[in-house]
C-alpha cells in the first residue's frame, strides 16, 4: 500500500498563487495535484476542489487532468463533507456540499457526452448516505440536493426506482412533493404577472382578447390548486378591459 505524502494547505495556496508568491500564470504539475488529491486533510481537499472548479486555475494544470480523476476525487470529497460537516475555511459544509452535488450533477446532465455511469455513481452515493445516515444527514440530502434535482423531470425519472425501495421511497416522495409545489408556485407567479392590470386599454383590441383569455386561464389554474375564484368576478374584470366608444382614442 502506497503511503500518502504529507501536504500542507499553505503549500497548495502558494503553488496556486493565492498569496501572490507565484505568478498566476505558472503551471501546476498534474503529478503534484494528484498528490494533493490524496490528502487526508479535508481542508486541503476543499482547497483543491475550489481550484479545479475555477477555470483560471484549472487551465494551469499541465498536462490537463482527465475527467475520470476529477470525478473520482469529487465523489470522495463530497462524501466526506456530507458525512463530516466540516467547519473550515476551504472545505464545504454538509449543506454547501449537497448544493454543489446538485449543481455538478445538473451541469453534467446537460452535456450530451456524459456517460451514464457518472450519474449512477452519484445516485449510488446519495442512496448509500441516505440509508446509513441519521435524520440530519437525510434531511440535508433531500433539501440540499434531491429537491432541486427533481425540478428537472428527466432527472426525477432517473431516480424513479427509489419509489420501490423501502427506505429510499421516503426521500423520493419528499423531494418530488417539493418539486411539484415549486412548479405550482412558479406557474402561479407567471399567471399573476400576466394579469389585466399590466396591459393598458390603449394597446388595442388584440391585447384585450389576450388578457381576457389570460384571466380565464388564471381562474382555471386557481381552481386546480384549490383556490376558487368566482366566475362572475373574472367576467367583471374582463368587461373592464373593453374600451367604450368614448374613450377608444384616448
């Protein structure tokens, strides 16, 4: 078994030029970076994660680091942060790491050439942590990661097999419910932004017709979510839109 080389946070900050002791354009040897990535110090790992996520620093790594190495490192790093919930200068806290998992997952999901096994790895990581975790860790996984992932319907379907698992089904249900409520709230806000008050009578008959339609759609939407609005009230608002002959040219 290879013994991990000792590395200090100061060495990394110096190498990347954070303290301006080195030129910001200087090369970061890949061999040295890989050594840092094997550190047992979570603060060191946090610094490495921060730098490889920043294009200014990432581009200085020579030869370039491969995706597989980056993927393996981030999986280990995120796992430790979620488990340990560090409180340092560089390492991510549990909720910060959970948010980063969501952002990283979605960024890869939107790339057509990302291999399925990459998503399988993150899915397996979250499943393992949720199964073994206490209430606090489980809440973090749901609220910091899954809820936001499930806002994307295709990702939600990717996790659909969790519904059949006696433990993971709870995580799936909670995250899916939040995503559903978020979608309803967003649609409601969109409807409200299109209310008649935002369209002036002087915009002409077409605008009136569009707005009348919007009002009826809004009323229908409210009924769907259990907030009934009297049809009479909607029709009265529509009538207010119709310009009279006396003010048509105002």
